[in-house]
C-alpha cells in the first residue's frame, strides 16, 4: 500500500492510502478534522445553551458513519431546526456574524467571503428535495449522537433516516453517499425501522422511484464514473454489486 500526502483547499494535510479500495481505512490513513467542524461545534453548543434543538444533516452527518470520513468533502453545513425555533436560531447566528436569509423551504446563513466564507443551509422541520419537492419530516428527538474519528459527538439522523433522505433526493452526490453508507454501515441498518419510517411518512412511492433510479445509474456504469471522480480511483469490483444487493433487500 502506497500513501499520498494531499492538501485540499481550506483543509489540513491528510494521508490517503492508494489501494484498490477508495474507502480503505488502512494503517497509513490519517483523518483530519474538517475546518468547518469547529464552527459547527460552537453553533451546536450555543444552541444547547439557548434550548434550540438542532440536527446536523448532509455531509457532516454522512461523515459520522464512514470509516474514512475525509472521502466526503463539503464546503457548507446543513442543519434542521423545528419551525418554532427558527427565529431563535436566526438570532443566534446573527450574533455570530452571519447574514440570515429567511425563505422557504430552506433558510440560508452566510458569514465571511472567499476562503473564510461559511455557508449554512437550514431546513424547517423537514428535509425538502428541491428537485421533486418531496419532504422527509424529522424531529430532533429522533437524532443520534455520533462522532467521526477525531471529532466531537453531534446530533445526526439515524442511519435509516439518512439513507431514506439520500435515496429520496438521489442526486449524483446523494447516490455516492448511499453507496458509501451501505458499504461502511450497511450491516447495522434496521430494515424494519427503515420501512416503518418511510411508510409513516407516506413516501413509499417516491423512495421506490429513487431506489430504481439509483440501481439504473449503477447498472449503466454512470455511478462507477462518478465514484472515480470523487475518490480518484475506480470502485472495487464488489462495491457496486453489493450496494445493489443491499438496496434490493431494503425494498423487497
């Protein structure tokens, strides 16, 4: 196994193994703390002090389930707050120097510019896919406390909820996240809970449509191309067939 030093914009140096598996957590792999993580932790701490329950979505949630979280880059932070807590959250962010833009179904908050720019997207009680406008309601009480290596615990969706959100959206980056989550955490999925959650939200048909489109993307070879663009290496031979098998199992 060979190792490469990699410096990504705005990030600390990390070592990555060069192997046949782009998610290999080999001995020479060193995970670094994402530069946005300290700001996220500070926001969460202040929100707790003000009794504002939050859930961390998007890439930072995905990273807590991956063996090698540095494979999942991001330049922003996604949060979910209850509708009646949005004004208090807006005040919190304003006090931290953010400009808050209030619009449905997502609020946006920005601070700084250039390499110092911090961007927050905030969902109001439900994660809404902007392409289909399907929504996945989520309560902060359903969150799980998880941490990526070297990080602090943060409230994130349960694995079943996170997978459902990603399948519902099924944009390129979401499909890649689904494959990575199935690869690293697939053995811990509670299938009955996954099915119960989407049934309770009346999302069986949109989720099945997303599942079929993900499988089609894998079988066409498009996802292999996207995987190589994200990771710099082709997917290992068993990665995508295993993802298809796990998806079939979830939706049978």
